[in-house]
C-alpha cells in the first residue's frame, strides 16, 4: 500500500471488512498496525489528527530501560525495556543513537550507590551494544560538562542509554506499515462504534478534511488512543469509569551552550522526586521533565508556570551558566496516559506495570499505559489478544527482526542523517531543482526539499505537520518556526494545488499555535529586530 492519503481513502469502500482496525496514530497504535500488517492481516489505522500529534512527539527523546524504575525496584519493567531498547537500536540505527549520561556525585556514598545500581542496569541490558557504566573523577566530569557547577563535586558516574527522534520514528513506523500492506489515514476522527448485537464490529469516522462520514467494518477493533482511550470506551459503555488519568510532562529547550558538551546530564534527585535530564538533541539542549497530574486532556497541553519554574530552578542548582526564562527557545508539554487499576474485576489483563490490555464485553480491545521504548512489545501483546478475541488465523509476531523504514547503517552525519535511506531521495529533489536546496531560514539547515519530501512521501497535510513533527523546528526554536511558516506554506500549496487563501490561513493558524510554545509572544510583523534572519 502506498503511504499516501488519497490512496488510503480510496480503500474505504462499503463492502470491505478489515481484519484489524486500529484507532490512534501514536507510538502504540502505529506499532500495533505494523505488527498486524507484518502478520499478513488486512490492517487499517485511523488517527484524528497527525501521526504522533500528542504524547508520542513530546517525550524526553530517550530509548531507555528507566534508571528511576530500577531505583523503585521494578526490575521486570527495566529488563523488558532494555530488551526492547536493544531491538530498536538494531532495527532503526538511523534513528536510535547511543547517548552518554553523567550523574554528578557530591558524596562518596552516592558515587558508590549510583555505580552499583548502574552496573546492575548494565547486567540487565546484556549485550545491547552500549558502553558500560564507570566512575569518573571530578575533573573528568567537568571536562565532559564544562558548564556544570563544580562546587562540592567529588566525581560522577557515566552510563549510556539510547536517544531518538520520537516523531520521526512514528512516521517511519507508518511507512513500514504501508510497505507491508497496511493502510493509514490521518485526520480521520472516530465518532462512534458499529455493532452486530452486543459485539463491536466496526467504527464510524469522519474525514476532517472533507466532512465525509464513513462506516468501516472490522473483525478486531483496537483502541490505542493514549490519553483519549476513555472517549472511545464511552462510545462502548456510556458513563463508564475512567481508565486513565493524564499526567503532564514539560520540557524546555535552550541553546546547547548551556551544557557545552556531547554528554547528557542526569540529576537523580529533585524536589518533586523525579529525575531531571539535560540532553543534547538536534543541536539544542532539552531540559525535563515534570510529573503533574491533571483532570483533563487535550491535543495541545500547555506548560504550567510552576513546571517551568521547577525546571529552571533545578537546572540552576547544577549549571554554572544559569538559564533564565528569556533563554527558553521553546517549551512543550505532553500527557502520559497513566493506567488506573480496575478493582480486580477480571476484565483487565495487566501485562506489566508499564501497560494494560483491556477487553470489553463487546470485544473492543483497549491498550493503554507504557512508553515509547516498549511500543513494540505492547503491539505484540495487543495483536496476540486480537487474534484470540476476533478469531483471526494465528500468525507469529515478526516485528523483532524487521527493519524499520529508513534503515541504514554507516550513514554520514549531517542534516539529512535522520532520514536514513530516504536522504538520497531528498538529495535527488535538490539535484532536479537546485532552488529546493534553499534553507527555510538563515542560520538553520532545513531546506525546501525536506518540506516537499514530507508533503509527497510522509503524509504531511499542514504547516504544523511539517514544522512540528517532520522537521521538529517548533519544538527546537518556536520563533524560527514562525519565521519559516510562510515558506513552508508556499512549498506545500504548490505541491498540493492549494490556493493563496489556504497559505494565508495556514500561516495565521501556525503563528497562533507556535506562540503557545513561547514564554513571550512573538509577532515578526511588528518585531523588526528579526527581519534580517529571514531567508531570501
């Protein structure tokens, strides 16, 4: 199946019954669709917005076992996640990289304590291709992180984990699914469930681009909508008890000079009981995260002032170069779907503390909880359950050994490295039309060719899709993203055949959105200090 929206829409005909229908285009939903397609099932995934629009593009960008879970004694969860880390490292080497972390230690006891725990972490990981943990002297710590405040420092502990681009992996998973026969459609919102008697046998959905409504039949219906799972569950059982309560995690992005090195900093104890990471990512520095329970959820959660203050205050306790609010290039918030208990009713199968699999009396299958690192295992579990519940012909899971789209090894470093094997396609666009090699904004490496590539080949439908989840600029530098928006809209409109009015509306909508990622609103039309940055 071609990974192209119009081609996907053409498959939605009345007389088709899908083997597996997945609701939700985040990490879990995409992983489930990949797993089902690899087993040969006729698979459809629908997503109400863009792929990875919500939680799955807003992580700390780590593929890891979870050092803090080890401290909590959850060895089984850490072992499972480390095993999955190794598989991702093997199957998507263009996206998953080894990242060195340093824990600064201010007492000899803490130095011994952390090293002992991380040696056990190494043992659980086995032969995963990552360097083992080790002691560092105070001088070695400062050499690796020159901006660390060295007062009272006795040394540190070094360990390695994985780092990735979450939204880029999401797109590559969608492409992998399509390459193996699956169909994926974004901007398709589920509005109801179809039934035969008391059993769910399909979905009602609306194409948000045209308003057209569809009735789609499926043998197995899987609810993989993250923090939105309760909305789908209420379509099955109105007034049912909520299954999840969202918890918000916030990240701040700064210039890389605040860490001034390639090693990441892990602060193991903060005032809210979490760890805090300072991680180099795409040439910037990512600080986070928080853990704030909320009573509501949205596709665009907003950082609370107390979360911003907490991150800055904690970072200032450790960094000699103190970040201020005015230094923040972007702030983004994501919601974790924390799985609630089900009071021992027997309707819930708790696979692990990391995720839950629920089968309703109607046959609706819901998967919730978990994290990016374990997405593949979650998908395997839910497809196994779908085979059982829907009576599908049993097929073994294949996702452990299948390369993810873009797979490439020994790729040269550079702006296009994250595209893996697709980098050649982008370069070919520039060869055919050298103007496509123009950057979107002076001082930034992203080009018009990448916009055109994502519009043609990655199902990007809006300026936001490009700047937030294909190029990641909104998450790295929201002001720069605002300045790039008109150029992006122009390239997209030319490719899709859209009007000048569409361009104007897209740019206006994106400016409104992007200002939610800034601590101080930015309007380039009245800020003459930045006009010289615009690419010509």
